């Protein structure tokens, strides 16, 4: 069930990506299939990874968790020094013709790392200190990634908080965490002028020059109506929505496939989350449960934040839509994560 | 595994579901509730309106001869992304358009959405290029204004700009009539403005403009232009204006301001422009485009004695038999105003004074009227207002305020000095004084026809007021005929025709420059005026008397156009009359 959902998502993702990116590919690289080809390569690689990982024993995999965590920190550190800059952000490491985004690797690494740490602490105290300790563990990577990729840092932090939440019995302290989090965000926003500016844009994007991307996304969504303009017939992707193949791809889906298409896609994600929940709750051990829960948290956070940004429900921040948005590294590691979830699922079936 | 882990996993899942459902709600609101708003905005963004030029209406003369028409020209452009065989495109365009290969190559190879290669390409060339069916080459048809007679009546007709809009003359005056309604093509474009080939376009056809028929007669205009050019050359004058109109209804038969300019090439100056600044070039062009008949005022001089005589006769302060004595000057207040004949005209009656164009006599008539009555007639004759001619930029009269008019000012006005009017004002006023006394509105526009050639509207002009009694009007015709028969206007006399008229020679300001304007206003037949002509010669060299140089111009023109207009010679008319009896 999970595999089928992932397959359907990935394939529809590739088709949507082609529709959304054909224009930009043609204009920039004289090749309508430019983005599709690169994405397809990553997807094939990802499926191989997924298959390999799904055959593995996740307990053995978890033994490398600390190593993976350290590696991801090293890579995130390296990208700050020798990374390539694209669209104004230094996020890529180049190895020959391939480029690699370490922040994407950081997410599965953190899931693996935290799951292992938490699952080993069988008698988790209910004190607030163990919780803080848990969050503190990921702070180094959050700080490293956050220097040039705030959105991914937020996702990592979110995964950590949810894993901590799952690992501990209480609720009240999480309400406190939530409130402090909001306080921190407010403080963080007010520190820099450009962050406050985002808030102003969010409230009224049409009155603001920099609200262009948001507005174009809203135009695309609004043009969709119930049934959309028809697949491939969207106009907003023709240079109106900047980088239509990236963060804003959901607006193109809305334009072309309408509310029906958008709901269908979100339903696919719902099924995916449901599957993760089932795997997590049926896992034979805490490690498996936390792994599946972490993956669920990852997908849920990214989908919710992405759709929220595209619909201008929250201020603009660059978060991709899993399986759909263009991005080779992201696609590769997402599929690898699916492999982990499949491995957990396979383990529980075998034991049963 | 603790059960609280499971419980909490389910809590996270349910929380996610809740948030996703909320987002779906938001999506529904955006895509259904706000769909119209955002959809409309997006459409505005995607749609490009390309307008289709409307064909401009033609201008016809009174006989239907085309004075202004349109020629189909083509604009050749290339769309870079659609070109498949650039070398062939470059070769064909270089050959057909007779351009340098590098120029064509640079434009063909330029990475732009659409690049214009050449405009104003003849239709035949455009058709030939189109027949080659070159991918990426666009041939758009367009209209270009064309004036078959070149510079004929240029200052009256005027010309248009690149956007089919009138710039000067009738073209701007009747822009609304001629322009038509442009159509439009709505197309969808991408963000760079490139049209989307498969998105349907909606078209709204252009509506051609209406045709304007004017009272001008190409033959009369041509002849008047030749006569004006002749005298301009002969007298080395700065310029010559000739106006011919029907005194009964104000229809203008000819309006000449030489030197005229080429309507098909209105921006090129005759003079060398190398040394000129941008501003100077523009000033020179504006000067070239000026219609001296209506845009400029001048001191009319002795032709204005017609107005003084009409007022005096109408008011009864003078009669034809009144005796006068001209000693060669007249003292007004402390001034001694000279007659043009220094030795004086001696004893003369009013008709003889008119024939002699005797200043002291007309000063006397003016003084007899007094400032108040003179000003009253000045106003009643319509001289304070514009004539209302259907051409842009008519200049107004420059006249003393009545409270500032003393005896000296009155005296000078009485023989046409110290104030200024336009030639069209003089012609319109004199026409009104001799046509039976009805004020006419001089005009060119007569009727409007639609593009299919169906009469749409007969243009109407205000019914003129009676500004002079018919009796005085008739007396004026007699007096002015005497001026031509045996007075200063005798050079306008044509054997067999009864012609009335008045000469004038005025010195321009500043007087020290010794520059003159010579003019003659005449009409025929004197007893039943059907055509009135005014000739104004600016700054002639040598002999500058209006009677000597301007009167022959009108005579020359009348001699030719009177038979053309079907006005027969007096003997023939008499004979015909006799045979009927």
C-alpha cells in the first residue's frame, strides 16, 4: 500500500513537473525536458536506494546513525565553505557533474539519529530536562543548516519536537514548548527588518512589490476553479510564477487540475501519512516506531508548510512539496526514507 | 513499546489531518470563492491587446477628386524562436528589401521575441515575401496616408502621424470623422510577452473612417497656386497667400499659402538643416506648416476702407455724392496724417475717394462715425470674433479697446492701420458686406460619406446674421466696381466682366524695416458676386503697391476660373438677354 502510494505520487510528480517546468526548460536550456530528465535520473536512483534500504535490517542501519549525523554536519559545514550558489543561496556541493544539497541529507540523518538515541533510552524520564536535551542534540545541525536554509532548519526542528513529543507521555510541557516556540519566532522575526517585511507582504501581497511570487501563485490557484484549465494548459507557469517547478509547483497543480486535482493530490499525501501512522503504531520495537513517526513528521511538515505558503496562509518561506517539486537530492533522500519505512513495515510483517 | 507512544503517534497523525483539512478549506475558498477575482486578474495579465488600425477616411475635393487617401504598406518582422532556416531568411530579406546583409543578419540573429526588419514596405514586396512562406517571418499590413497631389493645398489639408492621428490642418480638425474605430486582437502571451500559438485569439474588426468632402476645387486650387508661385518668384516675396471663396455661403474654393510643403514628406525642410539645433528644426517645420490665411494676423491697410465705407454709408454719415477735398494730409488732434499721394487728390466725391483710396476722406468718414459707432460696426460686422472656419489655430483680431481709442486711433483704423486681422477674417467680412449683407462662416468641410460611399451627413454652418442692409451692400458693390473700373484697382479689370475690388499696401511692423504687404481683394461678377478672391503678398521686392502687383494676380486667376465656374462675360449675358427678349 505504501509502495503503491509512493509510486503513484512519484509518477504523478514527474508528470506534473514536466508540465510545470517545460517552459522554463525551453526558455533557459532550449530543452523542454531539461528538468524532467534530471529529476527522472534522481528518481530512478532513489527507487534503487529505496529498494536496497527496504531489504535491509533497520536495526543494523541504526548503528550508523551517529556516523550519519556527524557526516551530515560535516557536509552542512562544508557547503558553507565551498558550496555553489544558485538563486542567491549557497546550498549545493558539486562533485563532478552532480550537485548535492547536504540539507536534504540532514533530514533523514536526524530522523535516524534521534530515533536511535530516544529508543535506547528505555526509561525516559518525564522531566523537562530530558526533553530539552533531546532538542539540544539536534541544535548543532539546525544551526549549521539554518545559516543559509532557514526553512530546512525549521523542518528539522519540527521533526525533533514531534519525535520528542511521541517519545514522552506528557502533553502539558509541549504546550509550553509551543508557546515558547511562538515567542522565539516573534523575537526572531523582529530581529531583522527583512523578516518583518515578509509579514507585511503576507498580510497584503498585492500592495507589495516583493509579493510578486505570492500573488502569481494566488493568480494560478484562483484561475483553477473547480476543474482547472486542463492538464498542461496552465499559463501561469509560462514565466509568470517564478520557478514554477520548485516551491510554487502546487499553484500550477491547482491552476491546471482545479480544486478536484488539488484535493486528490492532498488525499494521496493523507494516505501516505496514514500508512506511516499504521507502520509506526504496529512497529515491533521503539526504534521502528520512532523511525516511521519521524518520517511521517517530515512528510507532514513539508506538505502542510508548502501548501500553507502557496495559499498564502503563512508568510513566504521556501519549502518544497515532497515527490513533486524539482530537486534531485530531495527526491533521492525522500525515496530513501520511504525505503526505511518499508523496512520497518517488512520487519513487523516478518515477525508477525 | 508503551501505549502512549501509539497514542501520541495517532495524535500527531490526527493533528496533521486537521491541518491538511484546514488547508483544503482554504484552497476551496481561494479556488471557488475568490476564483473570479484571481482568474480575472490572471487573465488581464496574460492577455495582450493588439490593435488593428482602422483605415482612415479619404478627403475629396468638391468634385470627388481624392486629395488624401491610404496606401497599403507592409511591416516585415522576424520572430527569432520560429525561424528554421536563418540563412535563407537573411538572403530573401536582403534581396527583397534592398538592405545591407549585415543589418538584416544582425536583426534576424538577435534573440528577441519579435524584431522589426523594415516598415513602409510596398504591398507588392510584402506579398512577394509572404509567398516565400519563410518560417518566422511576419508580414503585417498597415495603412499609410498618401496625398496624390503632393504639396497642393498642403497648409489647408495637413497630414497625419504614425498612429493615424491628424497633426495639422483638416486632418486634425476632422480627426474624429476620418479616424474610424480601431479593432483589436486579443491574444494570450507568456511572461515575456510572446504570443501563445495554440491559445485562441478573439478579433474585433476595425471600422474604417468616413470620407470628408471639402469645397476646395483641385483645378482652381492648382491654378491659384501657380499664380501665387509666379508672383512670389517675380517679386522675390517671402510668401503669397490666395483665398478664393463663394461670398454667398462661405465655401472656400482655394486656399493657397506658397511656399507649400510636400504632404507625403512633411518633415523634410527645404533649407539645409546641418547647422540647425533640434529646436530650430522644429520651429522651421512649424513655420513651414503654417497656414498664413488663418494662423497669422496683419494690418489689412486700404482693403479695410471697405468696412469704413460700409459703416459710413449704412449709418448715413456719408453719401456717394458727398464732396471732399484732399490736400495730401489730414490733421487729427495734434497729428498730421498723410495721404499716400503727398500732393493730395484735391476735390473729389466719395466714389472718387474710394477709387483713389484717399486716406483723408476715409479718416473723415471714420471721424464722422465717432469711436462708439465705429466700434459698434466693427463688432456688428463680426470682426471681433473669429470667423469659425473649420481649421485649427485661427488667430483672433488684435484691436484697440474702445475706451483706449482716441481720435488718432480711430483715424488710423478707418484706413486699415494700427490693428490686425487674419486674411480669412478680411475675406469673410468683405464677402458678407457685398453678398447682400449676411455674415457667412468660411469653411472647407461640406459633407461626410461613409466608407461604402453613401452620403452620411451634409455639414451645416450657422445661418449668418444680417450685418448690413441689402441696400448698402448693393451700394458697396457699385463703389468697389468703380474702384476696378477706373480707380486704383484697374489692374484687376477683365474685359467683359464686372469686377469689384479694393487694393491695399500696408507696411509691416516695425515700420523702420521698410517691409510691405501688398494685397488685393476682388469679387465677380460685381452685380451678383459668385466668387471672391484675396491675394496677400508678403514682403515683395521692388514695386510693392497692391494695385500694381496683387490686383493682376486676382485678375489672372479670375480670367481663368470665371469661365470654368460657368460665369459668362457681360456681352454674352447681354446678348443672351436680348435674344430672350
